[in-house]
C-alpha cells in the first residue's frame, strides 16, 4: 500500500507542477496562486501546501523542471516554452533563489560550448525570434545564423549604423 500511496503522491505532485506551468504561461508568474493551481489540478487547496512549502516554491520548481526538459527553437514548435522562459527570466530578476537556480540551469545549457558568450547570444536571439513569432506569426521561422554573420561583418554592409 505504501508504494501505491507514494505513486499517487508523485502523480499529484506532477499534476500540481503541470498546472502551475500552464498558469504561468497563460496568466503570468504573479497570477499563480495556491487556489488557482489546486483548481487547475483538480485537487483540494491544502494538497498544494502538503507538497510545497510556499506558492513561490511551487512556481520555481514548476518553471525550472519544465525548462530543464524543454527546448526553445526558432520554428516555434512549442511557443509556450518561450513564454515560460520569458516569465521565468523576469521573475528571476526579483527572486534570489530563482536567479541562482536558473543561472545554474543556463550554465548547463551552455556546458561544453567553446565560447559561452556566443552560445548565450545565439540562445537569446532564438528566444527573441520565438517571442516575435508569438506576437507576429508572419515573422519568418528561419535560423538566425546567416543574419548574425552579416551583422558581425561590417564590410558586408549589414552591420554598421553609421556607414
């Protein structure tokens, strides 16, 4: 019976995390409340507090767990991931724990890259393009490498503002 109870608890916890992620994407970080998560997950409100000490802990765990499993691609295959990342980045500017844990996750994303700054610039560019496509679906879903190369070469006519 203990294994069944533990498995049920893990499924409930997973439902709470999923509900929190969906609410972050749909309504924004600050709109994720214990009451809303419980309602979305279909559980009593006290269940949220059984699994998470605070709603802040729930938000952080939900966002980091989902982002650790996700990939943001320029073709916008999963636009909710771009929204989740944006909401999480903004929240990280205000929450120390989230900032530290998100920084660690981002370092994992760039691990093994020869040039971490270049990897971060490319990632930021991709994220920005995905967000542009969310606002304007007519934005082309083409990889940015060619455009970035042109911008990096002033002699190619695409990079200098004063020329």
